[in-house]
């Protein structure tokens, strides 16, 4: 990210002076623009422009130098660079005061400078840096894809994302406990999560699968990207920046979320496959299509064949959970609902050290809960 501070280190800026807004030198510079007209609007601004001017248009007809400056600040320009000379001899006190108030840098050239040379120099730097970022992004995207195929794909992708952005990353699942990489202090983590939940109505209206949602909170920039597939959101990926975001942050967050979606989709497929195998085995067991204990134990993995199995059968009636109109659900919708509740039930049993095996009959979910510990 090119900042005003970086620009001041360029050779063409060796004979300049920051006369106001020194606290805003961290502002990002995305492009340069020569501006001499006193009145302008958003049609010529996208934000992040370094403005070059001789001061010709500062005081023209009904305009004033402060109104010109305020217009730049409101359009989110990076800074104002003025060539002192025929049109503008010095920066007025009121401009300096306003620039300091908004932390908006004003830089003066004490002698003649060619604006074209400045534009060429900075534009070449910005374009080359952008190309390098795209090359880097392509390399990281391939690594994300490779990691999504590993056993610990999710955690490895998050670690790589944090390493490349040097920003705290929070993984916020729809069902489950959020965690961060690196581990944030509990108080700050709670503040971030509270901010996300409190602003939910605000960012949910703006969220799309194309780009992250961005907002400011706790003196940080927060980027939030949904993770999911097949019109379902499974989690949110959150990046917490202590600086202004740039295009690279948006792109790398998008690539990471896509890789995590692939990882989760694969795991969902494996979960569904396991549920179907369990359902078939448990149905055979319940309807006595399995004739001996060896077959019954065949689906149950034990650390020791001599281990004693303790189990209970639980029947969960989910008819009351369904909406009254569920009687008109299609077979596909009904199966999807049962699958959803089966995953929840599995998580609940596993929480108490049970290994659940699940099947369903109509609106009932039947669970064989196994444990190696005896029931109290």
C-alpha cells in the first residue's frame, strides 16, 4: 500500500515540505490527479487521489481556498500538493487549521516541478506494485487450494491468511464457537464479536458473495466475508485491520473464503456419506437383519476388541419442531431438514463423550449412543 509518507521519499519530492496535516501521512495513495478547477463532484473522484495544483482555482468567483480544501477532504482525497509561485505564494492560516483538524496533509513544492513527471513516476510505481500483488495473490490462491485438500485444511488456510496479511483473523461459524488466529485477548475478542453482532442488521443488508463488507469499529477496519455454498452460509471470515484496507485485502479474503468453502463442502459430503452408512447399518441392526455380534460390531471401531460397549437407544421426535406446513414439504426438503437436525443431535451427543449412530423413520430420529464408560 502506497502512503503519503512513502510518496515523500520519492526523488521528485526531495524539495517539499509538509505544512499541515502531518498526522495524516498514513493515508493511502491510489492515483494522482491534477486539479485547478474550484468546483468538482464525485464524478472525477474515487478516493485516494494525490492532488497536484498550482492554486489557480482556489479563489475563483464564489469559491474560496477553504471550500476547495473541504471539498477534497469530503471526496476522500489523500493529500494536496501545491506548487508555490505565481498563483499561490503561501498557504493561508485557515487552510492549515482545517487540514490539521482533519489530518489532511498539505505539501508544498518550494520551486517549479513538472506535474507530468510526478504522475508518470507514481503511476508506474502503483501499476508495478499492483502487478506484483496479482502475482502474489495467484501464488497464495494456489496454496489455499492445496491446503483445502489436506486434513486440517481450515486451520492451515487461516494461518496462511494471517501470515500474508499480518492481521488478526476471526473464524465465526454459524454453529460452533468462534476463534481467532493469532489468539486475541479475551476482552478485545469479546469487543470485536459484540460489534459484529450489534451491527448485524447493518452489514447483512450489504453482504454479497462477491466482496467483503467493510466498516470501522474500535479504531480498526473490519472486513467480513461469508463462507458457504449452494445458497447456504456456514460461517463468516473476519479480518481486523489496524489500518485502511486496500484491494489486496479484499481479494485475498475472497480467495481464502473460497478455499474454506471447498474444504467445508468436502467435509459436508463426507458427513452426509457417513450418516447414510450409519443409517443403513442401524436400520439393519434394529430390524434384525444383522444376525451375529461380529456383524453388529463391524461398523463400530474400538481401540480394543475386548473393550466393553455401553450404549443406549434414544428416539428424538422432531415432528413438533417442523413448521405446521411441513406436511406439504417435498421429500427432498424433508430429508434436508432431518439431515440438519441429525447434525445438531450428533454434536450434542459428542459433547458428552458419546459416539452417536443415527437413522430416521418418518419424523423420528433414532440414535444409538455408544460410550466406553459405564452409565452412572
